[in-house]
C-alpha cells in the first residue's frame, strides 16, 4: 500500500528543545519577573503603611530568583534575614526587648515624623545629660523625661513588651500580584525563549 514517509526528526528535536530547555528557562524567568513585580508592589505599599525615614526597610523585601535547573522552579519575594523586625510587621504579635529590659517607644523626641533618630537622641545618650531622667510608671514600665524650663517633656516610654499589628501585607500583595502578572510574564518569557532558540 502506498504511503508517505516524512522525516520528523527536526520536529522531535525542536520539541525536545522546547520541553527541556526553553520551557524551564521561560518558567524560571517568568517566576522571577513575577516575584520582582510583587517586590515592587510591597515596597510601594510600605510607603502608604509606614512612615519611611530611609530606604533601609524597603531594601529588606528581597527576591529569591527561580533556577531553571531546579524542578519544580520556584521564586519568592520575602523578608531578608537581617531585616527580622519586619516579620512582626507581617504577622503581628508581641515584641519583646533584645539586649535590654525595655523597648524605647519615642514620644516627643522627633522634630517631624520622618526624622531619623541619631545616636545623640537615643535613650542611652540622653540619659547621660543632667536635664534628662527616668521615672517609674508602674507595671515594669518607665518613662524618660527632660526638664524644660519649669516643665517636663516626655521623650520616651520604656515598655516591657508591645503589641505589633500586622500591616506589611507581603503575602497578600505578593499573591495579588502573582495572580495578575504570572500569565503575562510567562507569555512574554516563552516568546523571548522561542526567539532566542531560533
């Protein structure tokens, strides 16, 4: 019976290349791009949720890029290790002091909400001054006051613990951006991979 013989070896090779090289590359690239999109959104959201005094906290939102050689490919937007104070801003909970008995909560010490507290305005430096003193408030809490004329200025409240409300919104924002951007990033990454393979 007559038939047709076709050489499909090039098609099979292209299919193999697509499955083994281009799809892993496109997937890893799309995951990394999506994590970077989420990172940007979280950092922008921090400006609305926090008083930003410098870029330090925003730099704490980092991306772990996906690796095309790891299956399944994963990428993540997360809080970097040295920014561990941000974990409580995401989950909420009790903050306790480290390295001292109290947490110093600034009161009337900043000239503006965005002012960075330099070392001379921190409790240890202030308490070296003759016009600054500590007063017990009861319950293990204290206050740092400064004598100003005939009055007192409250500089810090010193507390044993404080409750941090969750407000970072990293997980919620990352999920929202992932839902919005993943398909777009994957389509663009696959197209780029196919073009580069030609």
